[in-house]
C-alpha cells in the first residue's frame, strides 16, 4: 500500500508491490552510493533527509493516533521515527570527525547501509513517494550520473 503525500488517499497495486519495492531498494541504495563523495556528502544529505523524515513520521503517527486506529501501523511508524532519530544522531557523530580534510571515509558499507535504511523505512510505513520529495538530492545525483 502506497500513501500519497499531502493527502489521505492510498494506492493498492497488489502483486506489483514486490517489483516496485525491489526497484525502490535498488534505486535508492545506488543513489545514496553515487551521492557519497568528498567530505561526507552522503552523510550530510542523509542527515537532513532523516531529520525531515522523522518530523513527517511523527506527524503521520499523530494523525493515525488521533483517528482512533491503534495497531501495527502505529507501532511501525513510532519505531521508524525513533530509529530515524538514532540514525541521524549517529550520522551527526560521523560528520563531527569528517570535516574538511576528511579523516574517516564512509565507503560503500556506510552509503549502502544508509540507502537501505532510507528505502526500508519509507516502504515500511508506505511513504515511498516522500523519497522523491525529501531525497531530491539523491534523485538528482542518480539522474545526473545516468545522463553522463
């Protein structure tokens, strides 16, 4: 199930959800990996993304709770928001030691992990379209590399 941003409408694509979610995972992990460059670029962009994603998940959680639905979706949204805050904090710790003249290199392990978490968290709560809106830097970087 996909929730449309800024509305209460959902899209149910049935069995096509598996290839769409697989494409989202592959595209976002590779986009974050392509964004990873000099002096923690993927870390700083992911930090900003995760802060805004945390705010949006808290708003979504509040609206779900106020609608009277208390169930698995509410638990998932709350867990994703807490985990997003933890990831943002760990990225902030990484960025403290990765200023100009970088001493620590994130590499593929870090950037693919960030992309995997970003795609997994968005898919878990059904907010896949937010990746395009909030992660425009990832999308722009991937499109730029494809065009080159």
